[in-house]
C-alpha cells in the first residue's frame, strides 16, 4: 500500500530541511522560489533527494508545475499510485 | 491593465544595472582589433586573450586562412539556404567526409552551430515515449535540447555512474521497452573535469540505453588523434553519438554529430534545427575542414596542456583556491563572492588580461570563477605575465593572504 499524501508530505518536509537555510516553517502552500528562496538548480538537487527517498522518477518536465511543497507531495503520491 | 512582457526580467535587470557602465562592465567587452589568437586591442589597450576557448590557436592559422579566402572568392559570402534545399555545397560534403575520416565512423552531419547540434540531435532522437537522462552539470544546449523535445527528462548527479545506474534501473522497471538516451560531456567547461565515460557508458549499456558524448571542449585537446575524451579513455566503442563544435579548437563556428548507427542519415530529414536554418558559409566550412586535417596530425595538444599546467600549478602554488587541476585547458580560480569576482575581473582587464568572469547559472554549485581557457598559441611569457597579475591582484583584493 502506498503512503497517504499526509505521510508523503511529512517525509518531503524532512527531505527539504537541508535546503531550508532560513528555517522557514514548511506548510503545503510553502513555495520553493519565494518562501524558501531556492534557485532552479537547488530545486533540481532537492528533487533528486526526493526521487532517491521514494525510489521514483520525477521527470524534469513537470518541474514548472511544482511550485509548492504540497504540489510535490501530491505529484509523488500520483507517481506511487501509477 | 495588461502586463508588460518585460516585467519578468526586472530582477535580472536590477542585478545587471548594479554593474558599472563602460569598460568596467564584464558583459559588454568589445574587441576593437584582434592581433593574433592570443592578443587583441580592447578599450585601446593591448590585451592578452586568456578566455576565448581558442585551444589550438587556429583562428589565424595560415593554411586555414588560405582555404577560407579561396572558398570566399569561389563560392561567395553565404549559401542563403538550408542544407536540404540550396545550402549544400561541395565544401559541406567534403567537411562531412573529413569528419568521418577524423572519427573513423560511417556518418557525419554538420550543423550551423554546436548549440544547434545538441538541440537538434537530443530533441529529435528522444521522442515522446523515450527518456533523456542527462548529467546535472550539462551545458545549456543540452538542457535546451531536452526542453525542445517531447521525451521524459531525468537528471543524474554529476559524473556519478552509480547514481546514473539507479535512475536507469528505475526507468527500466517502469518502462522496459522505452528508448533511452544518456547525454554526457567529455570535458565540463567550467571546471575542466572529465566524465568517467567507461563507467557511465557501461551503466547505460546495462540498461540498453544509447550514449551521446558532447566533446565540444575536448576535440583537438584529448586523444591520440584529437578525437576527445572517449578516445583518450579508449572507450569510443561504447559511444553511440559524438557531438562537437568548430567554435573552439577548430577556430571558427559550426557543430556536428557523428555516429555508426545505420539509420543516422534519417536525421537530415527530421531534425528541425538542421533543416530549418541556413547552412554554414563556404569560408567557414573550408577553414573548419583544413583545421580538422591539421589537428589530427598535430602535437599542439601537448603544448596546450603544458601551458595549462604551467598556469594552474603556478596559481595553486601561490595559494589560490582552484576549481581546476591543470589536466584540461581550463584554469579557474574560485572567488568567494560576486563583488570580489567583478572587481578581480576589472583589475585584470586594466592590467591587459582578458579572462572570463563566470557566474551562476553557467557555473556549477553557485560558484564565482575567474576562468581562463589556455591556448597552444600562448607563449610562456604571456602565461607568466597572467600569473604575475593574478597574484598581484589577488593580494590587492585580499583573495590571497
């Protein structure tokens, strides 16, 4: 059984911690560019960590649609459910 | 109210506008006159060119100049057409024969720039059901080739065969039949590091993936006959597609892809960056052809790497934090912050040395670099002059103790 979106969100939040240099509180609506101030390369590095943790492929193509932490959790959920 | 299309560039412009105008701006350099492959007049000052990727110094080679002049007189200034219409001259076909001979392969296609070669080959080969797997530190032309195509794009950690293999295994588990193209570079241009092609290609072959190696910064520089890093490492049999450029070692402009794939010529029909653009001017084609012939039999690469090692080891011995080792033609000093990097660049210019100020996103890991690309045409005196100025300015700006 695949984990719930909430469980995935909690795990994603932990994976984001090393990139969250200003210790911004992580909520589903937290954005990578504005709230966490991550550049596109940092976002890609973060995504690689998430890929390895969940053992999934997150194509770079969907990156423009992933603006918030919640959207990433939902994308992982979708990929795991496939 | 409508939105100004340029509004999204405001933050970029704001950053740019903080830079000084005129000769102190690192992004508006203009060459008033070029004296040789290694010297130009910039802002009225005689300047050593230490950041032009002119690795072999071919831009003023007499045989190349002669070939270009002859082609210019015989065939005119341009072809005014696509390779598949009126833009293929004898010279273009001859250049492709020269490339086939240079690489010992069955097929060669010439593009109008190296950027377009990557754009065209990657975007065309990997279709909507396929995957492109690229090194995280890939050149913009590789990222743009991915963006132009319809394939699923996956990134692996720079030069990490184990990380690549893990990603390929995941793709194969999900999609056993998919076509996969793995894209790597022979030499990465910012820090001059080589790809471990053998390990990366073996991981790729294990999962039935094709391998493309971009040798833009390594053709002419590495390998017994200058074919690049795959030849140097003895692993050309593991490489399916080699992309390269004429704008560095070859001393002009243009790009190419070579391959032994039996259906490779199909690209001439379906690759849009090949079809929908004008072909290279005859003079460019002629000088590229001559330069490739010269590179194959020359030992300029020995002199080039000696030059690079002299500058790299001199800088390292002086105590700089180096991004490079001297095993490629690149010498890059890591500077801690942007303001110091800009000031360093300005001071070098005022002392008559042009280097590249390399900043993110062109650089990996958000680095600020004073980047030099050496040339076989640099004299030892020029290198020692660069070294002297790098050290003096390093002390002045407290980059060195």
